[in-house]
């Protein structure tokens, strides 16, 4: 029976282009691929991607500092040759004690290219062997990169290692979860043309289209992946897993792509931004590391670029964040000017207009002491669809302003003291 399982694993490994590692705890299929410098990931040359990562390792350190995970040394500029990307394919996405990572993909820089190693379990009973080989291979790595690994991949791996009593050499290593900077930099990007309902998301598949023009052909949908492994575990036929391993490899390289672009923006600043939404994202990053001057400069530039492009939503968000930075810096008049500019912009979402009117009404009432202007802003807010606490606040503010304002029979407004 053991020989039959070994023969089946070797047959699967040959189909997938790998080898069988006969560990003392069982079997594991190991598949290695190298992406040479002249290969392309969409329109991006792999060698150029590697060169960028080597140039911007200080930017990677800044990203880790902004979203810390692992040890306190995560802010150090670590050599990119010690970096390893990890991505899992699992038996389910819901988590829980029964979920296994049947495929663990790892990628690291190898000279001017990228080396990918994948650890595939031939069956549920070989999980311990797979984890033992993985941990031995990762023991020399100095820092990790994932995409949503902080909440999914690494906790799942650590749980499976605990169940199998396998030590985790990566636990506590500096770790960058690329999902967090991706959301800051590209959440407000314009959507590409196409029927994809997920186009507004920050998934890797969407980001790689925006950043590298990569369109996956024949890619296996994520919901099909567990079923393909279950079938393989039953009959040993590895053909359906070829697409799964390719899907995993593309995810690994795309994670490096996202990190390289985000770190390049951090290192080079607004001059590296292609469009206004990247400048806006850079401002969010500066806010996160408490660089208010850098954040304000980015928001001002994003608002100016959006005005030229007649992009109301982008300009509105930039002005909203600019006003917040100015207010926290103790410059209420500058913040009021930003709110006024927001209200004068066409195409700004109603939510931002409401927020700006409320903030500007507070400023006019309590700082500028222009009660008539404050009252006009509140009336504008109440004229729009407004429900719940927001309507209650506006109604309360209007009543207070009416008490502060006296009206003569001829309709002239007399401004009274605040205590009136």
C-alpha cells in the first residue's frame, strides 16, 4: 500500500513538473519554477520588477512601519534577498480546525529573477510532512510578505503547525501584509472597462490588471480550488491541479508587483504617482506615519489634479482629508476654505457634501461667528434627504441658531450675543 501511494505521488509530481520528497513523516510534492529576468508578468518585465524591489527596500521598511506585524525590528531596512512571499491554497475559506493548506507557495528573489517553490500535500494524511519541509525551507528567511496573510494565511499555518507539533520558524519575523497599502493606494482608482463585478475591489486579480495589464486566461476560480484537491486526494489524478498551481504562482508574483509599486511611491513621493488617486493614497500613507506636511501636500496636489480632470469624487475626498489635516494642525480657517472648495465642486458624493456642510456650519457658528451663514448651511442640509442622528443634529443646530438670531418685523436680521 505504501509503494502504491508513493507511485501515485510520483506520477502526480511528474505531471506537475515537481519531485516527491520522502520525508520521515510522509510524502510531499515539491515543485520549483524560476521566472527569469526576460519573462513578463503582464507588461512588466520580471527583471525590472526585481530591480525595483532592490532599489526600494527602504520603502518596504516604511510600509512595515506603517502596518507593523511580527517583531519590533519590522521597521528595519532588511535585505530583499531575505524576503519570502507566502500564499496558500486551502480546503476552504471559512477557516476553522478542519481547514488545511494543501498547497503552500513561496517566492523569493533569485539573482535577477524570481524563484517559486510550492509544497503540495498528496493527501490529508501527509500534512505533517508538508509542514516540516516548509518550516525547514523557511528557517533561513529574514522577513515575510503576504497578501491578506496577517488575518488568514499565517494564522492558519500557525494553527496547523500547532496541531501537528511542528515548530514555526517564521513566527515573529518582520511581516508586511501588502493588502493594507494596496487599499490605501488603489482603493479610489477608476474602474477598468469590463463586466467584472469585482472590479471595484482590491483583490490581486484586479490590481494586477491595473498595475501590469495582466489578464489571466484559463485561470481557475477560487471557489473551484478545494474541490479540485478533494478529487486529487481521492483518485490521484493531478491534471486539474495544474491550473491551481499556476494560479498560486501568479498570486505570488503579483504580490511582489504590488509591494514594488507601493514601495516605489513611498521612496519617490508624489512624483512617482501616475494618477491623482495614487497621490491621494500617498497622502493617506503619510497621515498614517504622522507626516502631516507630506499628507497636506499630497492632498492639495490630488485636489488640483482632480479639478483639471473634472473628477468630483476624487477632488471631494482629497479636500475632505485636506480639511481634516488642517484642522488637526490648528488651522481652522484653512480647513474652512477646503470645505468651501469641496461644496463648490460638482460631482462630489452626497455623503461628503453633508459632512462638509456640517463641519463648515460648526466653524461659522463657533469660530467665524457668522450665524447667518451657519443657518444657511444648516437649511441646505435639511433640504436634502437626511435621516437619523444627522437630521437630529441639524435640527438641533438650527433651533440654537434661531435663538441666537433675532428677526425684526421688516425681515432684517439682528445678530445677538451667544448668551442670548
